[in-house]
């Protein structure tokens, strides 16, 4: 499938998405610097999130609307305060997308309600992302699908039945190009909870391009996903985790994103095809195999023994599998030490 000018399939290197999220820390200058840094790493796309605190939740600071889990990165805040701090002002979207285009990157976003879809349509985004927490919001899925543009949907927490409903809703509403991203909806996620073996299963079930929305630290899980068929990798991105921000703790820094771009492409290149025997590049290395050589001078009529016949390098004689065949054979002529064994030398 294709998004803008990018081909996304197993015939091309993995498509790498840098997720800005709220790491701009409410500074447009920082947001634009993040775009520039992402482009320098070689990432193919940059993704925003399009919402306001009012479109996400209610402005209440108690009960269900307050985060009191001490293990949460956002403990001690209300949902409204969190989204107010993390959201990307809508008037920033155009300059951010413009900078993406100037730098050869694809800029797009995750809408969280129908008004966000309408806004993003006015900016002519090339594709859309549905977040894990919204993948069961079928009215939103249908609204996005009705644009006819490619959709990327994170699968975090969704059961097979729920994913089936989501995929059906998207397709019935007009989406022809769909990508599913295996996702673990914890922040950060641990490798042992990533379950990357789900990736080929997703591809088989839904017959779509499949990738990984990765919240683990480092590049290990993402690179491993390529071996299992991932054609898209999404990672949160920041200039520096030390600068703070709502998602900074599990976001990649520039040198890590650059490493991801390089290593994921290497993993893709290494997949190759099913092949046995030597490749063209290996032909010169055949000389380092073992083969049969005369180890001591042999006189005409003398029999080969374990002393004068050896399996050694280089590999220019007959293969070692003939060792027992030649033991006891008599030489037709004098043979100097260091001669590769051949059939015409013996009775």
C-alpha cells in the first residue's frame, strides 16, 4: 500500500513513524525542532495527536476523573489537566505539517473525535491513525474511514472480536488501505508484555499490512518485529528525556531513533529469501572448507594411510566424505606432500 509517496510493504524497508505526542511541552519552537530532529534521524513520518481537553474528558478533579495510581506516570493529575498539558494546539498543526513537507517527511495525526477529523481534512492530511484507546470507538472509526484515506489502527487491549468489529467498520465505511499495529497499552511497556508473535497472526487474520506501536525502551523489540513481518514501526520521540514532558519517560532520543532507522532496515535486508548453499558472495569462501590432501610424500604403488592422507584446509581437494574410500588405495605415481587428492591419482 502507499501513503503519500511512501510504499509500505515487505518489499520496502520498514516505515518509521516518530510520535511527537505532548513532548513539545507547549512550545511551538520546540515542536518544530522535534520535526527537524526527526527528519535528521531518517524517520519517514511524524505524527501528532489532535484533540482538546474538552473533547477528551470532563473538567472534574475527583472520582473517575482523577489519576491516583502511584505507578502511573501521570499520578496526581486529573484527566483534564493531563490533556490540557499534553494537547497540541490546533493552530500549530499547519506550521508543523508544512515543516514536515519541507523536510521530506509525511506529517499526519491521530484524531480523537469527529471535529478533529474535520479539522485534519481541512489540512489535507494523507492518512490517519486510530489510537489504542479509541479502537472500539466505531463512530470515530467510520468517520475516519469515510475520508477514503489510509488508516493505521493500534490494536492495544482489543480482543480478536473487537478488532474484527473495528476492521469491518473501517472497510464498510470506505477504508481500502488499512494497517494494524500490535500495541501494548502500558507506558512504558515491558518486552515480556509485547507478545510480538501476534504480528504474523494479525496479518493472517485480517490480510493487511501489520506493524508495531512500541512503548518499550530501546530498539530491541522494534527490530525484532521486523523479522516477524512488521512493515511499520511507531515510537514516541523527544529531543531529550531530561527535558520532561508527558511522554518523555518512554520516548526515544534522536540518536536512538537514528539507530532504529538503521537497524530496522538492516533487519529487513537480512530477511532475504529461503536459500541453501552458497550465495555469490560466499563463493570465494569455499576455499576455507576442509578437503583431502596428501600430507606426506607418497611413492608409486604406496597405499594411503591415516598418516599420509588428511582432511585439512584449503578446500581445493575432494570432499572429506571420501576419506574412507581413499584409505588403502595405491598411488599410480609419486605424489608430493601438499597435493590435493583427485581420482586420477590412484588405482
